[in-house]
C-alpha cells in the first residue's frame, strides 16, 4: 500500500484497530534484506512522502520526508556546495541510481567507508518524525545541531528495521563538499599492507576513508583524502608514499576513486553475474578494528569478496550462490564472534535457512522496548534486530 501523506495516519489507525501485521517500507528496494517477515502482512510504503521540507544552508541542516531518494537529496544539496557524508548503499551504482530512500537508509542504519571521518548515519541524524503502531504521530530531536532535549529516540529507531515505528521525516546535518579529493590504492603482501595501515590510522593524517578491499582473491587498501587545498593533498600523498616502501601505489583521481569505492549493483549468481531475482550471499560483518588484517588472512574468506573499514572493522561481503556453501558462512560467523564481532545475513541463496542475526546479549531489553512501542506485535513480525528469528 502506498498512501497519500494525508491518508497515512488514518490507515495506520485502521491497521491497529484490526490487529493486522504490517511492514514499514520506504521505496521497497531492499525490503527482502534480513529475516523474512511473518505472513500475512501488509507492506506500507512511504514512496509518496518524497519532499524536501526545509534546507537551511547556513545551519548545515536539511529536513526531508522519509520516502525521498538519497540521490535526490544529494543532488539538491550539491547546488549549495553541500552533501550528506554517506556512501551509496549496496545496490546503487557509482552515480547513486538505486540508492533507495532516506527512511530506508535510517531504518537499516548501515554505513560504509565514510564513517571513518564522518561517523555513521545515526550520527548525521538530529531530528526525526514517526508514526507509532497505534497511529499516533511523534517526534524526537529537533532542527538544530546542538539539540539535547528529551530521550534519544532518534538513534533507537536508526537500525530498528521498521520494528518499532514508521519513520516519516528526518532532519540531518550536512557538510561542505570538499573542493579537493584524491585517493590511493595500495597493493602488495598482506603483512606490509597491515603495517602501513596501522601507521596511517595512528598518524596525524585525516583520510575520509581507509578501506580494505578483497576482490577476486586479491587484497588491497583504498585510501580517500579530501581537503580545501590541493597543496595539502600533495603533501599528504607524499607522506604516504614515503611510508609505503615496497608497496604498489596508484593515485586515483575523483572519478576513479568513486568507481573504486562503488559496490556491485546486485548479488552475484553462481555464474558470477548480478541478478537480483536469484541472489547469492550478501553479508554485513564487523570485527574489532585491530582484527581486520588477521581476518583477511583467514581461509574462511575464500571465495568471498569483501569491503572492510580499517578504522571501524565494519563492512560487507558477497559471493555467488555456489561459490560459498552455507556451512562456510556459519563458520565465518563464528570467526567474527571469536574476534568480538558479528555477522548478519542480508541475503542468501534460495533454500538456505541461516538466521539473519543471532540473539544479542541485550535481547531482554530489546524485547521490552518492542513491547512498549508495539504492544500488539504488529510491526515487522519476525524482524527484530538482536532477537534471532524463530522458525
């Protein structure tokens, strides 16, 4: 169902009165990620809530409705020399086509390499509007960056996967677009790459992103640098070259850097071609940052392509349906847990029944919060983060 904005609240009230299960959605482009939602249910889309409500360039804030595509927001901000410091999510191309909605991005709460400097999507959020499961409208936060009033419901909803409420609008902080940006790809043996990476993370340099990439069995390190001064970038590049003897270095101009940090637009099939109708494996994983290099050397990653933030330890992995069997994914999950991390299965081949996520230590608290927000258990049944799906 894709209601008009003025119909939304009453529709949610009707669903609440009837006790019907329903699933909040943005544009529905990634609605199949994570555990399957219990049937039957109604999908309630925010696709018609697609306006930019307010942009204050001087305060570096923007307020948008939840169904507004991320690419539309970035294009509007670019006219004012600003941007949201967020990567295009998995399934987008290098230009941002297929990026999904702002509401969907917040509901999943996933961030990629730009979090190295700018932190995650939840850290860009300064205000939120929502509709509760009973149809009551609510808001949290505000429209200014320095806002400390009330409980931090914004970040509670960020990453809730639609299980607590329907996000209808959000206010986010923006940043000036860096006038100068260049990158480096460093390749070589894993040990000297890891030594260089440790130096870079401990240095006074401030890269936008430092990403481990594993593609086709080869491992490299992609570094993005941004500044208002071309001279500053030249000095940083010279410093990096001096500290990376024996490594193969390739300078990446902005367009090359955008291509280098783009992810595939679909999960590969057994033949290696992207086809959303027959997906393979798409994983979200995280380990302690000081465990990333050791993780890359583990045989459990054989056959899996990977992007992993060197400073955050967070990333994603993907493989064709036949390239990695299910028992290997389970072994990889145990490897991540042994390294104080986790693994989430966002997509998996047909017939595979691995749980998308496992029980978190805070499961009792998560379930208590769910009962407060959704006492009838109507929203996203079977898809509560931190609570393993029951089959």
